[in-house]
C-alpha cells in the first residue's frame, strides 16, 4: 500500500516536470531555473508538513494508549 506522502511527492514531481518541459519548449532558461528552484522549495514545504502531521498523529496516538507494531 502506498503512503499518501509518496503519492503526493510523485504527483508534485510530475507536475513540475510537465511545467519545465512546457517552458523548455520556449527555451526560457531563466524560467526553467525558476521552476526547478520552485519545485525543490515546494517539495521541501510538503515534506515539512508531512513530518508535522506525522508527529501530530503519533503524539495523539500515544496519548490515546494505542501502540503501533
């Protein structure tokens, strides 16, 4: 079973690959660099929120007495 983090990361990467290819057809190097930089920043942002929600979920899980295997 795939985790939602994996699916979200793959979708984000595919979206920005599509955008980079779209702008690459216009040969706009500055725009390509910008899109690559934005894609890395967006992936970092998504991973930070994934870690935050994972930590929040695990802390609530431990408060309720549920032990993960």
